[in-house]
């Protein structure tokens, strides 16, 4: 039997002292021993702050993103080893796919989003300029920098891989080191994946540490620069959140707790409709996936009163086809719970639910198991209950059986259905199956305040739906009230959870040099050489071009209308234009852009490879025939890019463009992105 180890200050430290024996969920045989008596938790925190933090903070977002991608690729190449051990947690192959490759996928997503949505800098400039003075010499801007502590991640037993990686992805991208504490019951799989991560050599020293077992006095040594995230039961989360260090140091504490999620059948989705069939399929799948051991699993099934009997019959029939047993045996659709302790806990919860509901399918005292001994394995059957009066009593809205258990309840109106959904007192997610968009809108507006995510499904979206219980890296995972009040993932939202947002005030030139982002009012030096004649490396933020002038003529407007096909009356009909907000014919906005490009473009072949895009375009004042325009063209930001397959080193330059008329009035503002070659290595 293997003895698990914690990874502490760059060393693997085997479990010692009093240990816990971890059992195979299917066979009941010992898998590993876990414990951590004697660990110096204070030293672990100091190690992460001293080594891991500075190393990560020196890296840019793009470097951190490449690190995530490399790690995801490394782990993916070794997935078979992880799948083999995952079987000991009771997971089917499909369950393991969600946990293992779902975790790797989260790393891939954050790697991609980090390079596309964040600058190639170790910090992030948040929001637009805030003018603070009449003359523009004193402005405000917000900047986000990594916190200088350690992120402590405490995870649940049900997802030993995904639970760790979905927290680590935004943590590392933000630039913080982490200490991971998995639930002991399935920590053997977390330890194996962590070993592979450490062995890869991809992470800086001190970026990742692992605790197998309890957290000891770790919380006593936390500071205001640390972050704690917790996934698990609401009761445990509340105890941790009330720790004196969390309160006294105002430590960021993100909690994602199990909740009483709902799935609702719309009043239009009667038996025989596609939506009814999709609803039944989704509920049964969510009840049996991971044996119902998901914080997002469907616990409350809300259906029109007239359809409750049909729902119960359809679900019972489908659940009867979900064979329970050893996931390694062909035909088994649902595996055991993670441990015998969970079996006892779920049974206790079902007994509590019986106070307000009747069992209509399943029996925890009489069920069959395929390919295994239910006396030694952690097996529990799928069970369906019916609450005839969900308005009487609170058991179905208070008790969560963390297994393959759900309760059906009826509603008379959509308003009633929304009220029942909210009686869960805050949930991670809810779902609705309806073909009526008006019903979808009513349910969203009636329940969104109590839910972190809502999935709306009809026959048009079902084929590509990611499922009720599947949190996506791009979207928020969390919820109010009982669900913990926190948010995980959600794309860049979670990255900023590990960063400090600080308001900066100063002169535009000062803030430009601090942030490497040009701001109006800062210096705009002009060189003899045209900006488009320079390599990426030779362009400085603030470099500008002030163009010659061009007078717009009626012929320009007429010709542009002919070329573009845009004969909008304000450009071509003098009589109609007199009654417009312009008062007379006006030049096309896109002609102004084209004319501006003609003023600032450098015709000869040079380092500029392509026009990469145009952003934030605003037409602020009309240009009339007879007006004379000119352009200020300024380097706003530079972003070095990875060398592409064609081998041409390059970067993206964002240019701030301001078009003015003869009275120095601004007519158009926007950003141009150009792909620019870097100077050959031999010339650097």
C-alpha cells in the first residue's frame, strides 16, 4: 500500500504519524495512507512568498499563459496513468474524463485567453482614463498587480484533478504561487497529478506545494496578501471563513459550496415534445454522472403539477437503465460513491428528505450491483423522491443528499416555479427546458439573483449544450447564499481575484511611462523616419506622426458613394439632408477613415506586415464637403508575439488615431492594430 507524500519547500515529505487509510471505492481494498503530522505550515507559506511569488511576478501574462499551455500538454500526454488510478475513486470513464481532461482543458482555455485578452506585461491596466482636471494634466487610471502572498486552495473529494486545476489556472496566470490541499479521501489521485506537474520542471520553484492531510495551523500564519479558496460543504466553509486570521487580516476568501440546484420543465414542454424528452435525459444524466457527487448536480426537479406523474414515470424508466456497479465492467453506467463515509452521509440525508417527500424510485436497502460486492464497495442506488406539497415544510429546500438523489415537485404557475427555485436560498446553477423564449425570460429575471449560472435549453441548443452541471472556464462558477457567495473561473474575472486593483493619479506622461500604455496628454515625439518604416523593436510608446492636411470635396463624397454603394440620404440627397441632424450633406464616416489612412500610411515596403484590426471607433463630429482634415497617429501599446510557423518574429502595435478638422475639433477617434516585423536577431 502506497504512503502518500506532501510536497513541501521543494521536497516530497512522506505521510507520518497518525495516518488515514484510503480505500478503493469499488473493492474496499486499501489504496494508500495519508497524513501530514509534523509539517511546518508557516515555513510553507514563507517559501511560496519568498521564491514562488517573485518568480511568477517577473513573468508577463503571456509567459504565464505559455507555461499553462506547456503544463496542459505535459499532463495530457500522461493521461492514461491518471485514468487508471481514477478508477479507485469509483469514477466511470466518462466521470474521469470530466475530472481529468476537463481539468487539463481549463489550463488550455486560460492559456489561450491569457494571450488574447491580457497584455504581454506583468500587470494589467484596468478601465479607461478618468479625467480629474480641466486642463488634462492630472488624470486617474487603475492598475492590477499580483498579490504578494500565497493562494491556499482547499478542494473537495469529488473532483481531485479538475478541482485543483480550475483554481490553479487563474492563480498562476495572475502571478501567485499556490498551496493545494485536496480532500483526503481522493488525495491519491491529486498527489499523482501533482508529482507529474513538479517532475515536468515547467513551474518555477515555489510556485506549487501540496498538503496531503489536514491544514494544521496554516491559517494562523496567513496575511493580508494571501488568498484562500474553498470548495466543499457550506458548514465547513463557514467555519473556515470565521477563522480569526481571515477576519483580522481581511483575507480574500472565496467559497464555492454544495447547493440545491434546480432543473425546471417549462409549462409548454408537455410529454411528447422534444423539450420534455431532453429534460428527462438531462435530469437522469445529472443524477448518475459521478454518482450524483457534483456540487452542480440537480437536487430539485420543478415541473408543472399536471406533468409530475409523467415526469416521475419517464425518469424512473430511464434511471432503471443506469446499471450500478464496477465502472470497469462493460455496461455499467454508474459507479460507487467516493467512500463508505459518503454512503452513510447520503443515506442520512435521504432519511431527512423523507420528512417531506415520498420515495418513488430506488431503495437504499435493496439494490443490485454489477461486477462488485455492495457490502464492501461504496455503492448507493439512484433514488427519486416526490414532494407533493413543496410549500409545506423545508426539508426539500434545506437538505442536500450528495449522491444520485433528486426530488420532484410541482408548480401551478411560472411565478410559483421561480419562487420554488429561490427557496434553495442560493444555488450554483439552475436549468430550464422550454421552447418559449418568453418563459425563459420570465424565469431568468425571476431567479437570476439567487443563482450563479442559468442554462436555458430548447431543441435548437440541445445538441451543442455543455450540460446543466458542467462549469465552463469562460463563465462564472459560484453562487450567492448557500452556494457560498463566491465566484470561480469566469474567464479573466477569476484572474483579478488574485490581483490588487490600485488607483493611480498623476500626469499622463508619468502614467504612460509607468504602464507602457500611451495616454492622451503624454508626450508625442515625432521622428524624421515614418513610424511604418520602423521595426517593432525601434518603435517607442508615444512615437507619433502628424500628417499633412486634406480638404474633403463634394466629388470625394459622390465618388465614395459610387465605389461603396452607400447612397444613404445624408450623403447624397441635399434636400433630405437639410432636415437631418446634420443640416446638410455630410461625408461618409468610412470615407473619413479611408482618407485618414491615406494621410498616415507609408506606401513603400517596410516592416509592417499587415493591418491587424481596428477598434473602439467613434465618429465625434461630422465632416462636411469643404472641411480640411488631418491626423495624429501615436503608438499606444506594443505587444510582442510568439514567432509564427513562417519564422518571422513579429509583434502587434496599437496606434491611437485622432482625426481633426480645420478648427482642431476631433471628428473621429479609434485604434489601429498593425502586425510589425521585429528586427533580425543579427541586428539586435
